[in-house]
C-alpha cells in the first residue's frame, strides 16, 4: 500500500469540516468485540479493526479474530488483509483505515474503530506520533543478547536489511540506537525512518471520541489467563503448527507476537506446552499494562468500569455517549 493514498481519502471531506467517528478502546480481554457488535447495530456502523495482529490471514485463534459469520452481520475492515509473511506497516493501516472511512461514509453509515493497538490510533488521530513510539523490554533484551553473541557489526547488518536509511545514519558501534531501531521494526513492522516521517503527517480530518472499557487489574488478569487457556484448548497449538509447516515461521514479525512466539518455541522442542501457555499469559499481561499506559493519554475519552455495570447498562451508556458525539459534531457543521 502507498501512504500517499491517505491524502486522497481525506480530500473527499468537505473543506472546514471534520468527520465524527467513535473508537472503542481498552485492554485485551476486556470485552470490546462483543460490545462492538451491539454498538455497531445500534449506531448503524461498520467496524474498522485497530489490531496489528488481526490484519494477518490464517492467524485466527491466537488473535481472537471475530468469526466470519459475525463479520457477515456487521461489515469489518482491516481484517485478513495480508499473509503472515508480508509486511504490514502503520502507514498501510492509516491508508486502509482512511479509505474505509470514506467508503463507510459514502454508504451513509458510521465508522466505528475497535481494537487494542494504541500505536495505530496514534498514527491515525494524533499529530504527536513520535512521542508514543512503542517499547517492549523483552524485544530489546533479545536484540541486546544478539549484539553480545554476534557482535555489533552483525546487528547493524540486520538493521541495514530492513531500514538502510536508519542504518546509514547510525554507527555500527552505537548499539543502543541500533537495538532501539530493530525494536521498533519488530513491534510495528515499519522501518524506523518511515515512522519518524509519518510523525509529520497532515491532519486526518477525523473528530474522534474514545470510549474506553476497563476493570480492576486482578480481574482483568484472570480474564486474560482464562482466554489464553481457552485458546490453547481451541486449536492454538495446531494453528501455529500449520503456520510454520506452511512457511510462516519466526522470521516474520507476524510470528513474534505473544503466544505465537512461545508456541513456535514449543514446536521446535524448546518449550513444553505448559511453559508456552504460561509464557503467553505473562506476555499478554505485560502488554495489557502497556496498553493502559498508552490509552490513558488519549483524549477526549470516556471510561467505563465493566465490573460495575450490567451488559445492558454498559451498552446503553456507550450508545448514548456515541450518539451525543456523532449528533453534536454534525450539528456543529
């Protein structure tokens, strides 16, 4: 995809107006998907997935991808876009999302963003992209270990393979910055040189209201453990086996996510299945903590504690907040 196409999508909006959209955010396993289906029906919306893992085909169980039957009920965009051996960058997401907004609007429907990838939201809605580039201590540690084992020059060579521009401006002995660049590449699938350029992007023309879901952390962590165990019992190991045997292995960023990496190690005989499960739970919980740190900075946002509301009360409040935003924005045009 070509990031320049984002401008084409934005240009169809009337001059001086901003299209109102709603984004349903929150940590993994909080219940965004179930609520989003009811919310989409009530709003007359189509869903734009904001999930960096669900863009990959064949990766269904481990990403908790919504079933095809439910996608027939509510149209979903940015799901099953590329194969696991393909690169899908944040620029690709922005381009895809803006084109989806245009198509959804042309049908007289509402764009509803749903997902838990904060970096995608930042790239689409916020100018201060560079201030919130993602971090993952575990990914960084692995590259630091590679530098120790293979040498600084070899690590710099790895960077040159994926981002010649950044490698060209970094000295091979500047291990700290080389590691950081490779960390960004692994987490986003985008060359760091492009990430910083995208931080200078033009306004998207969208007026977003974030609706956030949360609950006490101990309860959320239990939900994460339960979901991971359900995934392992529902064919997750078999899914990873199929992926690796069809050439979609650990070489690709798609297979570096929590769960997939642990199960790849299990497939290679490096971990027991129980160890892979516990590793998945641990990494998912760590990701949940980072999600809440990032999401806590998003504005404007309305947050709801799902542990204190019934499903019907939660849906009613969320629908009311979304309608106020959508109708208020239209009335201001």
